[in-house]
C-alpha cells in the first residue's frame, strides 16, 4: 500500500484583492473556466482513486473451495 507523508510547511492559498494586480497578470474568464475545469477533473480523478483504494482495502479475502 502506498502512503503519503504530510508536510508541516504546507502553504495555504488565500484570496487576494484583484484590484491590486496589474492587468497583465489577471486571467480572463475563459482561462479561469478552463483552469477550474482542470482542477475539477483532477479532484474527480483523485476521488475515484481514493474510492477504489478504500474498496480494495475493505474487501474480505474468501478462499476458494476445493473442487
């Protein structure tokens, strides 16, 4: 089973007032939607993997009957 380690120095994202950024670094709506769709797809993929992992861990071992 693969494990992940948690880091104590995790960075947290936070909202910054968009008026403080120059226009050249602002995302347009299309780019923002594409980015959010990519994030949603990645989260769905991770959730599916976690569900498969949880299902595999909860399955019980049943020995085959002798023929």
